[in-house]
C-alpha cells in the first residue's frame, strides 16, 4: 500500500505552488483584510455614499468580495446598505449606457 500512497502524493503536488510561498498574485488586489474589521470607526451606513462608493463600479455594480477584500459579514452588510441606498436614490442602480 505504500507505493500507492506515494503515487497519490505526487499527483496532489503541483511543484510550482508547493515550493514557493509567493503571495504576489493579482496586482489590483490591494488589501487582503476587510477594512471594516480593521477600522472600527468606519461604519456601514446606507445614508453615507462616501463609504458605499468604494464598493460599486462606475456602472453601479457591486464589487465582489474577492476584489474588495471584505469579509463575508461585512460584505453582506455592504450589499444590504447598497440596496437601501439605491432605493432612496443615494446611489444609482446603473448609470446610463453611453
Ligand atoms: Zn469585516
């Protein structure tokens, strides 16, 4: 059974990934930590478009978590806040196509 086990190990190993703990990936992935967890004073408020603006594209789309770096909890709060903000016309649902 030992040889079988070894073969299994080799298949799982992708040499490039395993050897180098290189954390340089996408250059636009600026911060990995959630900024709301880092900064307790930063409040997710649907009446505050300045905070929400960070998390929408120019076209009004919500920026996904893998790019914004938010944690699940805060990303959810952002989504809710954004939708509220849209409803009271603080943020647009979408900008007009040019
Ligand atoms: Zn967070």
